[in-house]
């Protein structure tokens, strides 16, 4: 089923994928913030989010990084966790429908004090057109930042 066939409005395949990317990243933001996370669970949580988003239509890649260094204070003893916050998340998705592909990202921007969802690239067969870079690249892979040993 093509993206345009699931939307009520007449959309190009590129427009439909851009919409779908926003829905997926917005879903991650609103579904997972506030969940308890610790050095021992961050990597598993990142993988779980990746697998859940990967079930959705048109998703070809998902990468979630959780940077525990950006959270509030860690509790002690059996309460040694903090809540997942927007500042900790860096989520990248790649979607594709035939020759059309989109890459989008959810990442906290300290300069804006805001978790920004942005389109990083969109293409129709051939090389993706990349969005202008807004400042330095942030974030690392989930395997590096979400490890129990830091």
C-alpha cells in the first residue's frame, strides 16, 4: 500500500513519507518520556524503542541513542534511576516507499532549549537532498551512550 493511499488528502509519496516520519518521531517523544531508566536499562530501552518503531509502515532504519549524562541526578540504591527526558533522546528514522526516501531526526537542541524534530534528507530515486546543517552535530550511537558502563 502506497502512503498516498492511506491518507485522505491527495499527497505525493514524498509528502506522505515526511508526514509519517513526523508521526513516528512524535510518537517516540510522547510515548516514552518519563519512563524510568538507569545505566543498566538504557541500552535495552533504546533497542525496544527501535524495534517498536521498526514495526510501523515504511520504516527502513531506526537508531535510538539515550545519553544518561544529560539527565537529572541519579537516585541511590534500588532507586538508582532517573526519568527519560527529552534532553537524553537522539532518534533517527529512515523511511522508504519505492524510489522515495526520507531521513528525519528527533534531538534536543540546547541552543533552542527544545527537542526538535527535523527532516535531514528527502529524495526521489538518486541521492537524498540533505537539509542545511543547523550547528554542530550532536549525539552518538545508542550502543555507545546507552551502555551500563557509560
